[in-house]
C-alpha cells in the first residue's frame, strides 16, 4: 500500500533504524495521545476542589467529565473520515491547536457552564486528533513489524498518560485544581510547533464523489444522543420515559445512518469493512477492554478513598504499578505480536484481566496491598500492555490507506462508547445494591456485584477473541483479502449503480428528443 505519506518517507518507514525525523513525528503523535489520556484521568481527582471553589452541585460536576466524553465519543466517526478526506496532517494540527486553546480557557474560567463548554471543546478536538494521529502512523509505517512497533509505542503512551494523570492530579490539586486544567496547554502547544515542522504533508482523498453530509449529520447526532443518554441514565433512571425515548430516537437515527451509508457513493463509514470477522472482533474487544477497565477504576477509586480513607495521591500511587508495567513493556509488545499474532496476544491479555478482576473480589476493609491489590494491578498492567496495542494493530491491518482514518475513528468510537455504556451499567448495579445510611461493610458488599459485572465484561471480551484463534496465526493475510475484496465489491457496486443511472438519463433524454 502507498499513500502521500508513505511515498514521502518510504526508506525511513521501512528500514530497521528509524531516522530522527521519523522518531520526532511519532513522538508528536504520541504526545497528542498522551494528552488525551492524561486529561481524562486528571480531572476526576480535581472535581471536589472544583466544586468547592466554583460552588457547583454534584450533577454539574458530573458534566465536567461527561462534557468531554460527549464531544469525544459523539464526533469520532466524523473526525476519522475528515482526516481521510481533508488531509490527516491538516486535521491533526488544527485539532491539536484547538485542544491547546481549550485547555488554557479551562484553567482560567470562573463559572461551571464555561468550564463544561471548554471540556466539550477539548473532547471535540480529541475526536479529530485521535483518529487522525492513528491514521498518520498506519500510513507512514509499513504494515508488519515496523508498524506494530510504532503502534505499540503509540498506544503505550495512552496507557502511561492515563496512569500518570492520576499521580499528577493528586500532586497538582494540592496547589490548585486550575493547574490540572492548564498543564496540557503548553505540552499541546510545543507538540503543535514541532508537528508543523516534522509531520509529513498528506493530500486529500480526491477519489471520493462529494461529501456525505446526510451521513455525517445522522451519524454524529446518533452518537451524541447515545452517549448523552447513557451518561444521564443512572441519574434519571434506565426505565424512565426520557431514557427510553432517547434510546429510541438514537436507534432511529442510527438506522437512517446505516441506510444512507449503504446507498451513498462516498460514505462516512464504508459498512463493508465490517464484513471482516477480525475487524468486528477488534471493535467488540475494544468496547469490552476499555469498558471493563473504566468501571474497575471507578469502583476501586471509591473503595480506596471513600471506604479506606486514602488520599488522592495515595490512591494514584496504588494504580502506578499498572502504568509502570505498561510503560516498561512498550518496546517489546510489537515483537510479541509479530511472533504470535494479534488474536493470541489479545486472548492472553483478556485472560490476565479476568484473573486480575476476579482476584480483587477478595478485598475487605483491612486490605493487604501486597497480597491482593498489587497482584491485581500488575495483572491488569500486563493485560493493558498486551491488549490495547494489539487491538489497534488488528483493526488497522489490511485496510487501504484512504480508509485508515475511517477505521481509526471506528475503533476510537468503540472505545469511548464501550467506556460510557459499561461504566453506566456498573454504576447502576452498585446503586441498586446500596442504600442510605449503609455501614462500611454494606457499602463494600454493594461494590462486589459491580466487580462481578466488570469481570464478566472482560470474560466476554476473551470469548469474542477466542473465536478468532481458529484463523491463521497472524490473521493478517486473510483479513487483508477480505477487506480489499469487500472494498472492491462496494466500489464495483457503486460504479454499476452510476452506470445504470447514466443509461437511464440518456434514455430519458433520447425519448424527449
């Protein structure tokens, strides 16, 4: 496969030793992904201080987190396709600049609504940087060991940012919550300036026939409404008329979106890409992976701070072994995937997650860190190091360059929607098993059903992955054949439909003459 990007650096992207320019490009993309993850994890610890200084209610504080998720999860499909059609470099750099400005505003505002608005804008910008950055990597680094190594480093930065965000927020919040909002701004600005110099130019996709405006509108609205409904459901009730009506409207919009994508000549999402079993397993695996981890972090944070009375920094340090293990393994995962293939690596990773979550069920009000918490964190850290890079590799392998942004948007959408849905489910389960005035023991007992659900989500991800173990060891040749053949069939179908319309028009003109 070739593209304007691969053509610009063919030797660097294929050689055993990468050039300094290629390393610099990768580091800029990693910085953006690091900031996305850092921003998500830092804000949670700062919420009590924000609420106290700005006099915000609990429901308003929730939207400081949910506003980011809404912008991020709702616009990822649009962001991924925009990168393909408008140019990956252009979309990435503009969105990174918006992220820097929104970070600066978030640290300076003095009202809840303005802070929520800045968070929504940051989520919106991340919805464009994430798929654009991933597609720049997959079109710059040749498919195979070189790309696997790059993706392993890239995805490791996301996990490292998430872990470091917990520690940094604990430190910065001691001084001021505003520092947690301001920190990403200078980092994003530096990455932007370096990126302007290093990221290779990419051309627009001139093969498309117009823009899929109806698909963009219905797809974006359906994702926005779905994420909004899931985020609000625990507060307004899963069975309330408002929740059910919102889900119904989201389903109708999604159905209309699918119908549009099946008929348009230049779809926002080419549905044929989902004919690959490997691609579907990657998307479902991403939902289960991130959904289970977000739910786990939520419950464990409540357990450590609310029940055990640990400080924010103490809690962050408890998670640190998982992040450290991910960071230390970044250069090794690519070689492991090269040897064993993504299905096997993902399956092992999910198995480690299941064991780690199940082990945490043993916690009590007097926990033994070395016996229960530390082994759980190490198992989950190893699982994250194996699963997240492998899912990215599996989703992007065998996909044509002009569709890398689309697939990257799909994968990130699966991650965000999975996180939103499963966190809401875990929250609902815990709430259903708790009551006011409960003792510490009763509160702990209400957490256990949530941990069981989290373990079940990870087990589902494992079962989905196991179905792919019957394919060839690396799974890539078959996937490439399916995706390319699917793309060619869809293109042939559209050409046939256009030819039929042109023939009909010609006959109509001839009849009038």
